[in-house]
C-alpha cells in the first residue's frame, strides 16, 4: 500500500479543496537555501540517488549516527550503495521523524516510488532511482524546472566573485538564481587569525585597503553595491544571539585596530564589535531596500572532537538558549529611530521564542509593507509538523497569518523542494480541520486565496523579485 498518496496529510474535504484547488498549483519561491551556485551553473548531474540524497545532508547524517551507523557509511569513503543501504535501514526506525515524510515525498515526486523505503526494498528502489537519474530532466536545473521553482536565493560571502551567478544570468533557464548577502565571517573577530585572513580577502575583493573600521565600512559598502548589481535583494545573518551591546564609535575603531594588528580581543570587545557590525549591516540593507533575515538561537559545533574531524555543518549543532527579546528590541528601536529598519524576517531555533517574536514584531510594523517584520517559517529542528503548526498558530493568534511569506528549503539538496509541499499540506490540513469544526468560516474561495498568497504571492510581493521596488 502506498504511503504517499494525492491526499497525504489531508484528512478533511475542506483540506483537500484548499490544497488541490489553491496550494498545489502555486510556483515556488525559495528565498533562503544553501545550494552551491557552481552546481547550478554547471547543471550538475549525479550518478546515483545516494550522491544527491546523502552527499551533504546533515539531517540524514544525524539520524544515521543515532541508529548506530559507523561514520564510514555517513561521511566516510564507503561505496555509495552501502551508504544508501545504511540510510534505508535507518528509515525503519524513523517513525514520526520529519525525515521519514520528506524522504518518501522526494521518492514519490521525483522518482515515482510510493512504497516504503526499508532494507527489504532498498535494492529495488536504488535501481529505480538511479535509472531515473539518467534521464535528461534529472540535472540541477532540470529538478528546479520539474519543481516549478521561479526564484532561488543562495547564501553567499561578501568576498565571493559571484562568477557563477553572473554566468547563470547570461544564459537564463527559467528560474531566477540570485545571491544573498551572508557576512557572518566579518563578525568572527574572536578568532584573530581567521578574521584577519577574511579581511584580507575583503580588501582584495573591494580593491581597497582594509586597515581601519572606516576602511571596513567602505569595503563592505562596495561589495554590497556589487551584490545589488548582481540582483541581490536579501541578506542573512547567522548569529548565535542578537548582538546589541552599547558601544561608541571610538571603541569600535580601537577594537578593530587591535584585532587587525593580530592581537586577541576580550569577549566584551568582541560583543561590542559584533553589535556594531550587525547594526551597520542592517542599516545598509534598509538603504538598499533589501530584506534582512536574522537566524539565531543555534549552539554551533557542540561536539569538539567531531568538529575538529569533520568541520562545521556536519550535524553537531543544537538548539541554544539566549535571552533575545531585550537585545532585539534595543536593536530594532535604534534602527527605527533613524528610519533605517529594513524589512526583516526573524527565525529563532528555540521554540520558547516564537510567541515573543510574534509580539515584538508587532511593535515595529509599518506601511506600506504588508508584514514588514515577519515571523519566519519553522526553522531547522522546528521544521516538522508540530513546529510548523505552532509557528502558524502563533502568527495567526498574535500577528497576521494572511501576510506570511511562507516556506523555504534552507537546504543543500536539489530534491528539497518537497518541503514547500509538506508545509502547504500541513497548512491546508490545519485550516481544513478548523473549517470542518466550525472554527473558521466555510468559505473555501476566501481562505483558498490566502493559502495561495502564503504559498507564493506574498513572497513575490515582499521581495520584489518580479516587480518594481
């Protein structure tokens, strides 16, 4: 019996009408992901399902480790088919984990596989998927077209040449591929050696010396303009906590000079610098009419031994806990006093922050933008049925659900677009159940219009991807 059906997760007549009549047909705007632009430029292809599925997916790696799989079959040099078999065996234990749903959705939508993946079915599914991958449409660009993706925003360092984006722009293929500004390495002043090496790269990219704080701001402004010329309209800040410590310009100039000379800064000095970096970055985003994204609340690299062995983004991060409310309010208030608060999407990895963010953002909404400050989609460890429902519920109760800009993949995989489908099905199931219980008006056309907006239209308006600013 097939697990993934046309009505997967849709348990009421109203839910089915909302999804099939409104959500299903909408294109995808993926305004935050980690796809490598080089792979899009070269229109990458894969030899087997394990390469595209397991090659960089730390979600799957974490669960394979939880199932006792040796690292050799995760990030090591084991043959791809053996890695696939190890994941298939892990799937047998993943009941109710979002990976169970995501993986089966990907198998169904891209490979026509509707049976459950397990050790017993692994060999047959391996062969079927690999045969499909040889088809002409199973390339990086082909998968985007197949998924009806209209816009993708990658995640790019300010020192990047954007050569792959520029090459794609010269030969467009139906999906807009745009850079997104991710300047986190500029903030990591506590690691003097790595920070200075990055500053040298910034100086080379901007073709100007970076010896002082003022030099730094000038160089960043030049790169910001370069990104804008390449079509960038989105920034992203991956921060542990919201940096908003008080500082003076004189202090920041002194701290910058100290670190640039190779001397170690104190934790207090690092926080002051990070606070100045974040403030100036958001101010520049507002001036350029970009949308900023703040991702915070993640404790990175908790396992030192494995971080040293494998590096970052390999499955050793977790939910962190910081008090973000006062810092975020202080940061936003300072920007608003200067009329320099950009459109901003807020994501916290800690679910305790959801209601707080939903209320705080209401203090900074302002026309003409609908939902100028957004409660971001359920992120990372919260990107599952319960997390999505709670995000929707908090936004509906404390904000304006109809103005939500919807889902994103936040992924390195070209098969992850089913996360948009997953979210849309969960949204329609929730609304359909409430219509059925009489908690919402039984007006499918009206609510369906809002579903279409959340699925695509709101993001299209919010980011100005296809219209004038």
